[in-house]
């Protein structure tokens, strides 16, 4: 099998040739623009149409929910069954402890779900890490539970400035929104939680313990109510769509644009005075060493760091196919601003810029082929001002900013835009061919610092901008989430020999919400095709005759079947 790096280097050579002849199409340029004379393949790409004849593709990329957590109660769509929580068996839901025994109750450490303030209706004999006695009391049995029964959209549990976004905010002391505490969502922890497809260690492998089994009342979500209101656009729900890589936001944003885990060059330069990344170490269960979660008592020195584990002694230092060496998997900062300027925090770590020539991304490929595109991020302009203090701007949610070609002053930088520009372009019909939209922190649905209802409201507003704008009839919208956010799902991701090249040492991970929406889709429905985040890349690549960026996007299904289900 061709390695990911050979594919990347082949793409780089092809991109260099295209860049010499292509006319880069900028914002507002129509899809019918042609490339320079003598570049027939580029002209084909620039004039191609997406599956279903769409001229514009918009990807709205939200934060941190599993499918069951958010869409598991969707029900049927025009009589078509959705694989939701009701399809889970007791074996899919029952969570087990570190020693493999079954919990009776769900331990809770969110301040609004703990006992007290909730009543003690269940007792369990398992020991909490650090406790002097065994056993705990809980309001919750070992089963999924509805978060809405305890936290409503008006509850004042979202953090104010200076309050923790991790530990949770007691009712009455925060801002309205009904936020929960955050849940761990990291590379090694998720693999432990999945337990080889048993889906039974989400609770044990989480710093938030029982919260991982919570879910929202799907049919009360603003997005559900909007799509089932009079005059709403049709949609197709993809109920077997998985996050591309195990773990969290940083890594899955990289897979969204580059279909691979980035190499963290130990010889590359980082901003002066900043901390370099560290390699993880793991125990025999595959968890980082030294972890002390409520229900996981790890031993040894701390090993939960940013890069993958060292490769076996005596061999290569970096082995991509074995996920060992200097590959960044957990949150790191880019070496181009904007970035976290708290250099004195030992947990704020930086990695060198990624070399686009060796490891191109989809933006590089689109530009080289003369296809217009932009990445739109909430509060991007404000975050780039000198001395900016955008409290909920997430630097690691800006994947192109990790690449050398998108550093300040470089040609790719102009493709990084503020979300407000997208909203204007959507309304007045000047969208580029491909748009990626990343909402700001308090509107992206991330547990801990964002309210799920508030984020869902913002999603509805974005969809209205698109489907009621001047390009509504020829625009396809993909709505999905970067990763599971530490929350349980009952459907095991593809793995092993049967998955072929669509699974590897990097993922895919937990099932996530995904749908396509379009004003000109003729019907709504459900698509059971297996997809992952790189299916978005495959759709773009197949449309514009671009070579795949890795073995994964070369093998996955593109979104063509979902579009056909929608009648286009």
C-alpha cells in the first residue's frame, strides 16, 4: 500500500506544477472562471460541479458531540429509520470499571449532577480514585440519561470570565445557557473508551465520569425544530458518520483539511520563549501513564502529552503507520499568530509550521486547481488585532494556521476570513465554490464553555443565511462536528481487516452528528452509508479531479449517495 507520505509528496509535485499555470480564483469569482492557457486539467477543475449539480459547498464544522448524545432521538425521517439510542442493546450501554466489573451507578462530578445537590437514589461499591473508602452514591443508574431533565437552556451554568470551563459551574453562579462541565477528549483516552468496539469504557476513561452517558432531547433542539418547520429546506441525515481520528479538536481539524496526523518536526522552529511538545507514554491498558480520573487510577510518571509515544528502541524514530514518534495528536498551538500567549503555562505547547510542500492540504490543492475557497472563523479579525483578548477564541480550531503557506504575509493567508464575511456572502450570492465555517467559542456547542441550545440557534441562523440567500438553489451544506467530545455512542467505528484502508492506527473514532442540507434537495431522508470526516475531502477531490491527500481519503465514500438520497 502506498504510504501517506508518498501520496503527500506526489500531491506536492502535482501542486507545484499546477501553481505555475493556474489562475487562483478568489472570493466572489464564479465557478465558470478558467485557468491560464495550456492548463486543460485546471480548467476542468474550475468548471466542475459538485455531485447533484451544486455550484457551492459549505461545510459548517461544530464542536464535541457524539451522534447518540445529540441526534440519538431524531426518530424516523419521512418513514426512514435513524440508527439512534433506541437501537442500543444493554451490552452497548452498560459501562464497566477499570477491573472489568460492571457499575451499578454513574458517578457524577458535574456540580449540578452530583449527589448532593441531587438525591441519592443509587449506591455503588466501586472506589473513587483518591477516596479513603470504597463506594459512592449517585442519582443515576448505569444507563444513558437525559441532560435536559437537570439542565435547561435558561439555567445559569455557563462560565463567566474567570470561572473554570472544565469543572462546571453550579446553578446560580454563572451565565444562562444550561452548560455542562467539559469532558476529556484525547487521543489515547478515546481508544480506551471504545474498548475495541464494545463502547463500554466511556465512563471509566473520562475525567467527567458519568456525564459521558448524558444525552439531549433531540426533538427539542433548535436545529430539529427548524428543519421540521414550515418552509424549511430538505435534509439528509447521515447516521453512520464517524470522526476521522481518535481524540480531540486539534487532530480532527487537521484531518478535515489534510486527511492525516501532522508531523511535529523536532528540528523546526517555534516562537521564542515558548514550550515545545512532549511525547506521551502509555500503560498496559493503552491509557497515558499517571492518569488519576475519578474511576481510573493510573500509575507511573505523567505521560498524557501532545505527541504520540516513542517508537520501539533500535528502529526508526518516527513510524507513521504505527502511530509512534513525533506526531501531534493532542492540543498544540500554531507557530503563527493568533495563538495562546500564556507562555508561562507549562501546558501551552507549540509545534513548528507544517511544510506544505511535503504535506499539502485541501486549500493548497484547491488554489492550485483554480477553485475558489475560504475558511471563515468567528471573531477571526478581532483575534488577529494586536493585544486582542478574545476569551473563547480557540486557536487550535484554525487548522490552516498551522501550515507555512498560511502564515502572515504568505499567499494562503487571504483565504482565512472572518465569519461575518461568510454571512454576507451567503446572503448576497457571492460565496466561493468551497467554504468552511467555524463558529466562535460561545456558538460552537463545545461542552464546558458553550451552551448547546445557543450553538444550535446559531447553526439555524447560518442555515437561514445560506438557504434564503441569493445562491440558495445551488448550494449544498454539510453540517457536522469535529469529534465526540468525550460522550458515549452505541455504534462502533469501522476497524480491523473488514474496514480496509478506511481505518488505521489513527481512527476513525466515535460516531458524530452529520447531515446535508439544501434548498434544492427534493426530499428529506436517511443515509446509512459509512462515512468519516475525510469523506468531505473525497467529495471535493472527486469533483475537481484532485489527487487524495492520504490513503484514508483515497478509500472512503464521498457524499454522493447522501446527495442522491436527497433527490439530486
